[in-house]
């Protein structure tokens, strides 16, 4: 049963835009949706997001970064995700546990088995029923971010400080880091083809949305027919 959908991908892949479009589509079909994000889906999460993404010129060690994300997830699942699912509301989440594997695992080099154990603890074992991986070349994603900053479409302390690539710490990483993250996401998708749907994010916003709608409609129809 599809109750929990996550959107994953590298920086500039268009996750947030596509999540909002899917929400509008599902609501138009009469479905109740809860849209949320990590980090930042709770009051505590918003505080952690500021520390994780908007810290200017301050180093955060990889273990500290990891535990901040896990704290955000633990609170998020308890306060937002689990209650919504218990109400029968479909949850659409901008990043979840797969981002920890991609960024802190493949990106930072922390052991994947350890991350999986910590993810299970923080999420109480909750796993999305369907995960959209919006995939595009790293240089395209970072170019999109630069374009948004230039157009004034991204806000935040770092944008005001005129950082070259965008508003958060991860967007300032070397290109090799982002390449590792992208390869990590694709490896995760290959390992779980039933859950992951890799969507080419190079298309227009409408083309990507159309593909996501098609996949969701197929899954919902199969779910209905199985009853």
C-alpha cells in the first residue's frame, strides 16, 4: 500500500517543486496529503536545519552532522510522519533516510551498515513505500542553483553573503562530493528497484511531473485492483 512517498536526489534536482506538484494532483483527486521535509519538518527540525544548512564559515564534523540529522528524523517521525500515517493521510516527504546513506555514507565516507542501523533507530523502522529519485548530472543541478540565486529565488543567510553556489553548506562542497552522492543514490536505487523509481530530472518541470503522475497512478490502480 502506498502511504508514504519520499523524494530524493542531489542538490538542484527539483525535488521540492515536484513534491508540491504531486501534492496538488493528489488533492485534486480527493486524497488527504501531509507534505513535510528533512531537515526542518518540526519546530526542533527547523532549529537543526539552520545549524546544518545555514552555518556560515563554521566547520561541522561528520559525526556531529550525522547525529543532528538523526535527531531531526527521530523527532520528525514521532511528531509528524507516524501520526499522519495513523490518520490515513498520505505523507510526501522531501528527503528521508536515503539522503543519510547518500550524503553521510557515500559522500562523507561513514560506514553504510552503521548508517542503516542508526537510520532504523531514528525512524523506528519506517521506510517509504515509494521513493522518487530525481536524477540529473551534478553540473546541471549546481547550475540551476546558481541561476535561482541570481534570480533571487533562493533566500537565506548564505545567499545574502553571496556564496557562489547557493544557500547551504552542501551546495558549497567540491564537485567530487556531489558526484559521490549521485553515484550513491543510483546504487541505492539499483539495490531496491521495487521501491525506487529513478526519474530523469533533465526534462521540463511539466515532463517530470507527468512521469511522476503516471507512476503514482499505476501504483494506486494496482493497489486498488489488489483489494
